[in-house]
C-alpha cells in the first residue's frame, strides 16, 4: 500500500485513470438511465414510478460508500500515517454528500406517489438524513483543521471512524424496525427483483460508481495541487524573508 | 377517495435532480482541479 504513498506516483496513475473512470461512467450511466426510462417495463403495482429506482439505489449505495471510503482512509491515516489517506478522505466527502442528498430527494419524490407522503421519520430515512449531516460536519471539521493546523490534526480521521457506526444502522434499519421503506430487494446471491429491472439497475450502479471514482480522483488531484502550491509559496516567502 | 397523480411528473423530477446534481458535481470537480493545477504550475514557475 505504501507503494502508492508517493504523490508523484499517485499523480501518474490518476492522470489516465480519472478521465477513463469519468468517461466510461458517463457513457454507462447514460445508457443505463435510458434503458431504465424507455426500455424497462412499468412495474405491476407501482407503475412508472419504479423508474426512480435506477437513480435512487445507486445514489443510496454511493452515499454510504462515500462514508466507508472516509472511514477506510481515516483508519489508514491513523494507523499507517499514509500521506495520501487524508486527501483521499477529503476527496470522498463532496461526492458522498451529493449522492446522499440525491438519494434523499429522489426517495422523497418516490415516496409521494408510492406512500402518499413526502417524508416519514422512520429508521431508514432518518439515518440517511443523519448521514448527510455527518458529511456536513466532517467537511466543516476538515476545513477548520486545514485552516488552523495545516491539516496536521487527527480530529477529522477520528470523526470519520466514529461516524461509520451509522452505516450498518442505515443498512439494517428496515430489518430492525417497522418501516415504511421496503426491506432490501437484493442481498448476497439472491434478488427479489425481476431481471427486467435488475440489469439496468446494475448498469446504473456501475456507471455512477465509475463517476464517483472519477470525481474522487479529480478532487484528490485538486487538493494535492493546492497543497503543493501552498508549500511552494511558503518556501518562496521564507526565502525572501531571509535575504 | 384516491388521489390521482401522474407518475411521470415524479420520475422526470427525480431524473432532473439526479442527473443535474451529477453533472454540476463533475463540472465543478474538473474545473477546481484545473484551477488548482494551474496555480501549482504557476507557483513552481512552469508557466
């Protein structure tokens, strides 16, 4: 893993991997959404509103995956002091928060025709809203630590690890508590979903996951470039002050 | 009494929100990356 600790090596990989992920992701996600909108049949009970699933489920998955990324990077930062781990965590934050917000909005738009209400305070919806607030809190903390200590503080990493406790709560909320939200349709090795919906859903999840990876790499490149520019400007200012 | 709702209104609204948010996020991440890398190159005297 420490082979990737070198920022120059990371940049060499990210320069070709980022456009590849973004390009492939945009193509696959566009085809999958077109498939879901125009080719998938209406569902027996929900009719055409089921088409929201092709956006809602990938957004929910990536909202949770984003925080898992923050938690994994935080663990790596705390245990191995990997120089890119904190940057990777910061790279996951914005796309994770965006997909969590998209999940909440599309879920609300699905809930109105399916349940007759925009929102219910049940376990799944509330824990997903808590995840969005955790992202906001993590981003504020990370920005504050960057401003006050140049990023040399462990507080965001500890917050990232502690916040990960919300992920299993989101996942199991529909099993542990009575919920308006349906239980998981897809689990390891089996699916209650018909193949007509399952394949475009998988394609959409793949496409949006690639977009997520591309955005994380772009964010990491931006953060790294900003840090390198700041370091260079600081060195210049110190050299000028010495003479 | 059963409320009549057009399913496509909710579907289209969802796609506008989801695709719009993804497009803005991609554009913002690429622009901020380009800006940061240009700033680094200028600081290093490459441009």
